[in-house]
């Protein structure tokens, strides 16, 4: 994938947003923060991360105050610009003492995550993570260790991106099962048999031991973990990452949370004790909606995105006809639940015509508008993921 792809491919082809009277740029409003922002927090940096403050000041063309104010509109021109924005948010987060952060944006332009080719999504994620790691090292001098789920994924990724990794100073590749058996739940005899097959079909290829580089890293970026593999990431974080920064990169954590507690998946407690600690520092979640009306064109399609660029506010962005995302609502203290996010988009489109509390309004929204992980505030060890 070419990182200099044009904007239309960066955020993907979404539905055109059009109300009964048409979309106008006046639907977007400028963020209003007067009297709402606190002063800059004191940097809580590790002694080995002394370069981060200077790097944050140099990162991109947007200073800290413009980031705090949020964006009136957003439409990155290239994937490179998108990565620069994400890296800038990571750097500012580390400057403020964060060590568990989430980055989420559309990694593949023409499909929604794994709905297309899973290999395309996985490989693109790794490619973007390598590009981000290069940027982080060049601006902060922090060594970055990328983490894929297990050894087979590591071998595949190393083979595909060997040249990129070897030419990227300060960037190494590893996996969440470093120093452990990938088949830890399998009988030892079967493990030996699988290992012999792996050796036989490796065609003499050798792969560096990722354990040697993992300990030297200043930051870790995890990519492509499934719900099952979140438990391995948690173990890795507690045993090896410890207090160093750990980034989840385009892992679609909200989709993974939905599987927790189901048969064959980790319990919901994984959200309460682990995932709740990851603060979203750069977040773009696109959503498509439609509503039936009594006059032509009868079905109104509209799109938007839940957006956050640390240390700015959470913003509801409505997609305009020209592809630009415009801010229609914002919240500085908390993340928008998806039900509330949809309601803000509907209001901006002028489609919230049902009287509040009416039967029609109830039938439109339903009885339940929040998820279990949005509801269970009291059981979480941290509220970072909400703020």
C-alpha cells in the first residue's frame, strides 16, 4: 500500500450525507472551549524518555494549544499525514505520563477491517505500524518493539517486511509469546511434531530471536491481536512491558470487547482490569446510518465518525458531501457512547423529529442504547478508556 494515497482512499468511500434540505457547511460549528480547558499538565517522563518533550514540540505543524482546541474539520490528504497525526498524539500522551494508549483509524481504505481480505488488513496494519515506529524513533529516539500475536505470525511478518525492518533504525519485531510455547495448551508430543514440521518446511530460513531486542525497547506497539490473544498481550504487558508505554494499534478494541464473556473467549474481567487502562489518543471510528422518512427520497443515508486527537476533546464528526468530516458536537470530559454518538449525528442532520419520550422515539432508539462495557463503570480498575 502506498502511504501517499489520496484522501478519498484514506478514510474510505462512505455514504454521502444528505438531509431533506441538503448538507451545508453551517452544520459544522467551531469548537468552543473558553473557560473549559485546564492548563498543560506537568510532564511525567521516564528518565530514559527525556527526548519526548522536545519531540512533542516539534511534532507536526499543530502545537499543543491547537490540539487542545480540537478540529473544526478533518480530512487527511495522505496516509503519511494520518500517521503523523497519530504519532503526534502518542508523543503528547507519553509526555503527559500515559503508558497504555490506543490508536484506531481505518487502516484499509476500501473495506471495514476484517470484512475484506484479512491478510490485506493484517499486512497493512503492520506496514503502518512500522512507518509509525520509524517516526517515533526519529522524533523521540525511543526504540520501538512491534508485537504480533504469536510465532507463526512473527515468521510470516518478518519474511514479508524483512527489508523494511532491517532498514528501520530503532524498530524491531517480536510477538506476544516470546520465550513461551506458541502451543501452550497442546500436548507436548504434538508440540514436538508441529515444531518438526515447521523446521522441515522452513526452507532453511532463519529468524532472529525477538527476545534479544524486546528488553532494549522503550515502547511497544501491539498489532493484529484477536480476542483470544488479548490474554497473551496482558501477560506480556505485565511480565515484559511493565511501566513502559504500550500502544494498541488498530486492534478494533470495541469489536474485541463484544466477544468477552462469550463461550470460548476470555471473561469480561479482562476489560475491567486490562483494556480499561488504554486511553484512546488518536481515534477515528466511522459509522454509517440510515433513516426512513415519509417524503422523497424516503431513505436518508448519513455517515460520521467518532474522533479524538489527544489532548483534544471527543468530537462527533459528520461527513459532508465533499468527504470532509465536520465537527457537530464535542465533549471534553468523556467519550461518547455509540448510542449518544448516533443521536448527535441524527440531530445534526435534522432527523430527530420524534417528540422526546414518544412511542415513535422509543421505537427508533430501542430499549437498550449502550453496551455492557459502557455500563459497567463501577467494576473497572481505570476509566482511561472513557476519557
